[in-house]
């Protein structure tokens, strides 16, 4: 007991006097590891990434310093700065990353992000940013057989473990304005090459708060992957964050017959963007702001029970939300920000975005959302089972659409309460219509 008390006192002295910061980073890892073994209470103590040699100056490569800090403790704090990472970072079990606030980043031209992504100005990003630069080498092989069969990542969580990431940004390095002051194109923006900014790899009960995932990530800004390694990656929660990539957020299952599950994901006040390029004339529009696919094989399991509260879904592309092997999805007060892009000259015209599903999609609910015609009638018409319920729908009514049949309740100044029964859910004038005063409304 005397030895333990003495060692705890020694560890406290070492930590408070910053003696460990005088060591090289390999020796720091050893020192912290010894402390954690002999004094378990120090295992979850926060460490400062700068004590391991990280510069945070948007120039120096801080990859190894970050790895060293994570090896010393699962709780790493990133003081304000721009920390360059050049390869994937694997988070430990029960990882907790904290920053000094995240910059307000969103799809172009929602904010003045281009001012930070001018050559030589990355260091001006406020708060804490992890800036991926170069080409990702670390990857995982999934059980899928589509474009997600391999995922190269910037940050990846530990499977079968919870995690927490707060108050920082994960950004893909690129140039928006070149040295001549001209807006870049997809061919000249010099973007770094990585598939996913934040990969939640079969992890459960994680918390992401005030985190911005920004840039033209090749596959998704953020992805939750269910691989069937153990318990399903359920009940991850996201608060006041934004996600941008070719797909803003991708929830993915795996290709085997009984398919691992994924449910209970919650998004609160989050903004989901497809990576629509800032140069509109390039016609580079991301795949979708939200993509959910339980798996690409099998007949039973799917991804279900995901909820979106507030925030927005934003893209210029025709498909805003793409669903396959997905069910019981609810949107509450979500703003579908889907402006029409008319194109230039002979370039194609993109219509207002839609929610697109398949025969494997079931039960989609929208309550108090701001939207126009986002294709709810065709979404329900393509389902083999399940319903689409919207309150209100684009006609200001309460509607239930199932297997191509629609029941709609609404009112008009002349006819009062109206009930519509129709096989054409995209109009209020077809089918059988019953009004308070009788006759057609």
C-alpha cells in the first residue's frame, strides 16, 4: 500500500510538473503505459497531443504524434490548431477525442469556407481541425461486394466499443481558390485521396458532438459499418454536427444471409451534405446526402429505427436520400434544402432532390419537415411492404401512402374537411374525394 501511494504521488508530480513532456514521444508512451499499469486511475486521464510533439500548424505531419498520444491514453485533447494527418488513425477502445471547438464548415457555397481553403491559409481555420493530407493507405475489407467493399479512412473507431468525439473538425485537404484567385475545378482542386473521413467500425453507443466532417471524401464523409463482429453497432448519437462527402452519411450492413443489424442511430440538429462541387459548371454533384443500405444480399435483415431531429439534408443532386434494405426511418422537423440546378448551356438540368427507395424499403415517416416534392408517392409505390406517412405532406395535408394507394386528410376554405382516397398520390384532385360540404373540393 505504501508503494502504491508513493507511486501515485510520483505520477501526480510527473503529470503536473510536465516532466514527461521533456521526453521523446516513444519514451512518453512507455512512461504513460507504466503509469497506467501501476496506477489504473490514470488510464483515462486526458493527455495533450502537443506533449507528444504535435504542432497543429497546418504544415507539420502530426500523424505519429497523434498515434503516440492515443497509445498513452484513450482520452486525447487537441488544443486549437490544424493537425495534419497523412494516413489513417485507429482509435483505441473507449476513445475520447476533444478539441477546442470546430470551425463552421458546410458544403459550398453555404458558408465562406473557401477563404480557409486557399493555398497558404489552412492555418487560419479556427478551433481544432484534423486535416487529412495525401493518400490514405490504411483500409478495411468489408463483406460487401459493391463500392464499399474496401474503405480507406482518416479516423476509425475500435469495433465493439463505445467512443466519444467532440468539438473538432475532420477535413479533407483541398484548394478552392488557386494562387491566381480563380475558383478551382474538380480537376484542379488538388484534393487529397481518402474514402471516408470518420469510419464507425461496428462500434456502439458512441457520441459525436459539435464535429464537422468536411470535404470531397471519395465515398462518404461519415459511415457506420455493421460487420457482425459481435453486438450490433446500435444507438450511436450525433449532435450539432455536419457531414459532407460524395455521400454525406452512409449507414452500411454487410453481405451475408442473416445480415448484421444496425438500429437506434439518432441525429440531432445535424446537417447532411452531398459533396456538390463549388464550381457548379463542373456538374460534379455528390451521390446523396444520406445513404442507408442494410446489405446487398439476403432477404430478411435490414437497417432499421434511425431518427433525424432537426438539421437539414442538402444537395443539388436529384437523389437526396437513397434507401435499400432500410426500414422505420423517421424525420422530425428536418429541412430538405434541395435547390434546383438549371445548369449552363447544354449541361443537364437537375431537378429537386428526392427520397429514393427500393422494394426492400419499408416505413418512412416525416413529421413537420420542410420539403417540396421529394418523391414520396414513387417511394411508396416501389415498396413491397410498409408505408410512407407525412404530416404535413407537400400539399399541407396528413397523408398515408402504401403500395401505391394514398389516404390524405386536408382542408380547403370552401369545402372544409376533405378525405381523399386515390391511387395517384402526387395530386389532390384524383380518386374518391369526400368533403365536408359534399362534392369535389
